């Protein structure tokens, strides 16, 4: 038990939500004459398409999927689509595709003079809407209404169609869904071309994702038609998946070589090219590499694991680890219903063994603190023997979304086995290399978000690695010059390179998931390394790892959530590319040290590695420490931790100690950022809320106290927490800091760009100016766009405050759209108050004695998100 444990907030007071700051964007639109000039050619093209459809053999049954690019909100168009009834169906919309132009741009307006000024800092002002017009009536009506609008912008539209007039005013472009969206933008062309280089390959496997139709009968008919088309081409359907709650419908197909070549060449003689029900062609399978071991004798011992509790709190979905490894005995519970073990040799169990070791024991080069509970292992990868090495991969004969769905249901659903219902954390240290996040949430991320809310489980997900192609890292500097630079200069080179290449180093699916905890990598570990003339480190300890995926989340939310040590690596001279460095792949130092496949009679038991997989695994290891601390906190009040909120409480604890610190200062300096707004709104795409100090969330100090709260809210509701601050801030400057972390599992709207159906945020209700109103690190607007609001406030100014005063912290909830029910939302809330001035005051004792005890309130069954399917 900690000397000064974190404590529970008193029972919150139920209230109504506060008004959220901010408002909708103000979009400047072109004049009616200019808009008519812009859109008339596009409408004429659609008129010709209508004539063709009406003359086709299918006539009125013909369907087409249209892409509407709309500046501003899509709500009016959503209303218009609903008014069409069965003639049109909203499929989904994607945020932030429409870039500002002379015709459309966001402006700010002076409240007094009403003068409008263009906002050059807002480059993206709208989104794309994908809509199926199920017959020619809808298209014909839209074109007729366009004709009326073109003649008179003030014309009255029929009841229910008024929103469409607003759409015409805001429409940037319109076109029919086609080859570009289905194939060119998915990355599958490169995969196909690479696979077809094997002349012995007679077929290629791929995922074909269908437009998700709201009626089951329509989905079945579309799928049957597509299956018939594939079979007619000589292909085979290997599997299918349909998950209504995340609007997902896919089939796994094995297509003949000649058909794939025709698709690559846009040959319309292959029916798949124009099959209207196809949304995307996607690659399948995903390789994970860890280099083969070197002859590194291991002189290391680990604690006895006999006291480890059987019931798992953490699950690992990964490769198959070596269960009887000397360091992992009695730490793992392996569940392998697919019998993937039969495909593994001992030496091929690399990634799973490494990840299991990091989750159970942490970095073996540091202080080894074993997890208190066994780790549940579900293998989802199999080994593949290459020409020179063995790697592990997601098999290409499964749909990964379907496999993860089945694996999670197996944990909790009684009819699926309920084999490990005590699991609260699922570690997923994989990133789909061909699926970078680009505004549209991937099906796997949608699945994790839905599963998180449904089963109250936290996914810890790696942000993904962008490893240089064949190890060649083009930084524009020869090794000989780079090696002579000091670490600060190397850091500058790396930061500028990451900034310049940010577009190609975005988050990998499923790390854009809003309910998951996404972890990037810091270039750091517990190993030691001395540079030599051939091998050097590319940057300093504590820098953001150059291979860590970066980028904001959906709707410019904060992602990754945090960064954590993922291991150092070394670079050497590149003999092929003179202005590039070469990353070395080796299991020698430096790196995070973990268990490696062990053969009896050998003395090689560990290896060193690096990357965001390690970062995620180490954060899961820290989650075990947080869980033990949480048990102690509730034991003090003779309670068990509330099962429904454990995952959220752990997520809040893992984030709570995060800050940018020197990392933020260095990036801002190198990138030439100045001013709080510019810095705070730009840097979170690199390292989220920063690197957490887990100890700060586990134990308090004399001058720091941490309190935790939790609950469930619905639209319009709020909870008020009292934080007593019995101090005199009237007489002298006292530097004080408040850190607050709010996390929630939001229900999702999979087809809408708002995506999360609810928003939670905290406010200060009775704070006084200069008490704690100076923010540091992340921009407050970015902090409330996702499901994590983590903010740090500081101040030292003298302020009128009495020892009987208390700060009220309010957790608010609102629905994000009127078109969908919000549902109830579980949350966890942590707040820390500390005094950083050199005065002798026991902050912990003074606040703790004034916090009233919490009364346990059990959530209603309908609030728990129980799901049994």
C-alpha cells in the first residue's frame, strides 16, 4: 500500500450540463451566379448519366453511388436524404476533405463592425458525403430541383427538401463513385502488382468491402450478386462478415490472376470493375518482423511467478509466445481455438514471446516488476518462412475484423465461451501498414470503439511503425556528416524530417480508434550503448522515435494519446544511397530487452527490439501496476473496484501523468513555432498528451493529491465534484498546478463524420480568475474533440481565496447530433492538485481530511452496455 494513496472523490452532485464554448464554423460561399457557373457542367454530366440509366435494360432499378463534396455541415443534406425515403440511402460521410478556396473559406466576423476576415489558419472546411440513389427517381428529382434553384435562388422547395437547397449553396463538387475510390486510393494496386511478380501465383486474395445497406434483405441480395460475379470469373469466396453495429459488410475473395490483371488495367470487361455494391478492394494479411537472434548469452534472472493470480486482467492478441520460456512460466494463459500452435516452431515464436514478456515483466534491462495476474494470450498471427528469415503475419485467409470480433466475444459472451470475463485491457500491438488513417475511420477501428463501449474493455493499441523501405532512411545527409553532428543537431535533422514527411507517416489502423488508448514510441529504453565508427544513434534519449506514426485523429482530435519508451536503435552507413542512412535490424543492444525463443541447452533467452509495439506492451505492463493500486484504493473503503469502470479508470491513470515537458520545447524550437496557440495546436500530432509518469497516478506526495471519480451520464446531464482547497492564496505567490483527466467510452455513429454520438467535457464552475487558468501543452479545443480530455493548468498569482473555499469540477455530457440517440456514457475522472512553491505545507493531508466519503452507486443495467449476441 502506498504511503499516500490516491483517494476517491466524494459522491458527485447531479446537475445539468454547462454551455459548451465555441460554435459552428462560419463559411463564406460563392454568389448564386458563381455557384451556378461552377456546378452547371457537373449537373449536365449527371443529366446525361440519367438518360443512360433510363435507357438501360435495368431501367428504374439501376443504382449509383454519388460523392457530394459539401463545405460546412452535412446536417441539411442528411435531412434531405431522409425525405427521399426508399429512393436514396445515406451511406457515410467523411470529414475534412474540402479545402478552402476563393469560392469557399471560413471567416471570422467582428462583432461590432460585422466586417468579415478570411481565416487562413483553416485550410479544410467541409467533407465528402457518400449516398446511394437507389433508382432514377431520386436523381431525376434532384436535377429538377437544381433547375428551379438555378433559375431562382429564392424558389420554394417541397416539404422535406428545403435542406437540399442549402446543399446546392454549399456544394463544392459532385461525381459518381468509381475506380478511383474503389481501387486507386486503397493501396491495393501496389499490393497486387507485388504479388503478381510471383509468376507461379495463379490467384490473389483480397477483401471486398461492400456499401453497408440499412436493410438486411438488400445486403443479402447485394452480397449474393457479388458472389455470383466472383464465381463467374473463376474466383472463390473464402469468407464473409457482416457487423451491423459498425456498418461493416465484407467478403474475402480469392481472385484469378487474369481477373486481377484486368482490374489493374481498368478493363471494363471484368464485371467487378463496375459492380455498384463494391465500396473498396482491400489487401489482406499483415506481416510483423523481428530479426533473427544473435549469439547473445543471457545472464539474467526474473522473480518467481508462483504468486501470480490466475484470473487475467490483461489480454494479448498477437503471435504465439513460448509458454514454457524460463522467464514466462506461470505468467501466461494461452487460448488457441484456431490451433495456430501447430503452425509454429519454437524459433518462430518471436513477436508473441517478446510482447508477452514486455506485458508481464516490462523492460528486462530495468527493474523487473512482474504483473500480478496472468496474461491471457489469443494468437491471431501465424509464421511464414521467407527466403532469409521467418516473419509472423495476420493470415490472408481470414478477415481481421471478423477475427477480432470473434476473439473478444469469446472473452465475454456466455454463448461464445466467456473464457476470460475478468479481462479489462486488450493489448493490440499491430498496425496495418497499408491502411494509414486519412479522415475515414477504418472498420477495425470502428470495431474496437464499439467493443470498448459494449464490453467496457480498454484496447491498448500501438500507433504503428513507419520503417524505412529496406532500411534505407533518406534524411538527405551522408553518414559521415551525420556521425560528426552532436545529438542536438541530429535531433533537429530528425524533427525536420518527421515534419516534412508527416503526410506519409500517419497513424496505422486501428490506432485512430477513439475509445482505445493509442501509444506512440519514445526513443528510449533501459539499455546502455556506446557509439563506434560504424554504428551511431540517430537522436538523443527521450526524443520521439523517428519510426513512430504521427498525426491527428478524427475531427482533429488528439492522437496518439500518449508516447512511451519503445526502444532505441542504431544507424550505419548506406553504401547504396549516399544521402541516406541505414537502419540496422539486430537483436543486440540498444533496445527494449524481452524474452526471445529459447531452446533448452542454449543460453540465449532474450533479445533487444524497438518500435511502437514495445511502447504499447510496456503501457499494458504499467496498467497492471495501476490495477493493483486501484484495488488498494477501494480496499481502504471496504469496496471492490467497480467492474463497469475499471477499464476507464485504468485509462485515465495511464494518461494522467502525461506532459510534453522538454519534448514540446525542443519541437517548438526546431519547427519555429511561437505563441501558445500555434504551439499547442500543432505539436499534439507528434506525441499526443506527451509521455506519462505513471508513478504520479499511482501514489500521491506531500504536496500533491490525486482524486478519482467515475459515473455514467446521458445527454444534458452533468456531475459536480467538490475539490476542497483549504489554502490561503491571498498573501504571497504560490505556484499551483491542477491536472485533470476525463475519459469515456462513447457510443459511435459509424456512418457520420461526427462519429462519436456523445461528447463529455469538464469545466470549472466556481473558479476565480488567476486561480488555475493558465493552460500548458495541448490546445483546449483539440482536447475536447475525442474521448480524452487531459489538461494541465498552472498559476502563481495572488488571488482572493479562503481556506473554506472549494473548486467545483463539472463533468458534462451532450449528444453530438439530433439524428441519433446518444445513449448513456460511462466515464472516469482524475484530478491532481499540487503546490510547486518552496513552502512547508502538507497538501495531501489538508485536502484528504475535507473530502467527504463516496457512496457507491451501482449503474443501471440499461446503462452498462451489456451485449449478448
